[in-house]
C-alpha cells in the first residue's frame, strides 16, 4: 500500500474516533505523520507569534492529537489574551484564532500602563506602540503585583470601553476620564479644553449630539470653546462657560 494511502486512511480513521468523542490510540497519535508541522495564527497585534508558540511548548515531536488544554490553558492565562479557539487540520496543522485584549485607557500604577475595558493591565509599551489613549483616574492604588485595577476604576473603564466601541474618534480627543458627581463620567478634551459630563449609560448618539452642540457653540462664541458640555439631562444639552461673553 502506498504511503500516501496509508496516511489518508489513518487520518480518516483517527478523525472518526475524535469526532465520536473517543480517545485516539497513543501509539497511532504519536506517529510522525501526525506531528505538528505548521501553526496558523490569526488575530495577533500586540502578541508575538514566537511567544505564542513558546507558551504552547510545541516541538518537532508534538502530536496534533495532544490534549487541547495543554495548549489553550497557558494561552488563556496570558494577560493579553481575551479568548482563543483551536482547530486541527489533518494531518499536521493547527489553526489558532486569538482575540487579544484591546487597550482603552492608561492607568497610573504609578507609571502609566495600558488597561482594557475589563480592568486588566496589559504588558504593552505605550511609547513603542504609540498608544493615543486617555488617562483614567484611579480612586484607589493598584495592589502591588496585581494585574487588575481596583473595582471603582474597573467600573469606570467598562464605560470608557463602551464609549470606545460607540465613537472611537471622540475618545481619541479625550485626555482624561474620571468619576464626577452621582455616577457621571467627566471626559476632558485637551484641545480645545472642554469637559463633557456624560451619564454612565449614555449612548453613542447622545455623545455625538454633544459634539454637534460643541461645534455650534464654538461658532457662536467666535471660535472660543465652552468649559462644559453637560449631557446629563434628558432631551437637552447644557453649555457652560466660566467667562460668559457680553
């Protein structure tokens, strides 16, 4: 029997056992035919491919039938990995789809570190990756050695993440985000310097409404921006200035 035919039959037989939820015989699974020859990885931006392969501990002798958890658990424990899925493609290819955690802000630890919407501190160099993100103000210090920011900051970051999904352009103009009165987000623009007072559950369309009012106010005030755009009141946007024009 030709070698290619034996490989095909072995692949079909093992695939049937695996699909039926049965264990693949160790003697067969360890055949050189089923050694991992290629790993296809999609979804990488901040993670390095070499680091992924190192975490998976893949060698020339690694079988494609290795217990999936031996690969997936170390990957899921990495602070940059939000989720990962794996697919075997016979006879020797693994296909990985990784969803990385996305930085939405910087938090002082005391040095500024990127953090995602879940409050997980991410091992990313803000300068090297040129992250243009707002600074989220901590009400409590980060515990030494922790990769998770305190709960009040996590709650604030959840809203920042929602704003980022709804209007990335708006958040790119924001230099700082903090809690205000009664659960209000205070998002400060640096240029022009304007504070947006935003209810925690405000929609993206509500924020865009505030941007429209800001543009109108700048036009009315001869190019001068107001101090605040207040979105806390239903069906209206309040514009405030500390030095009203006469």
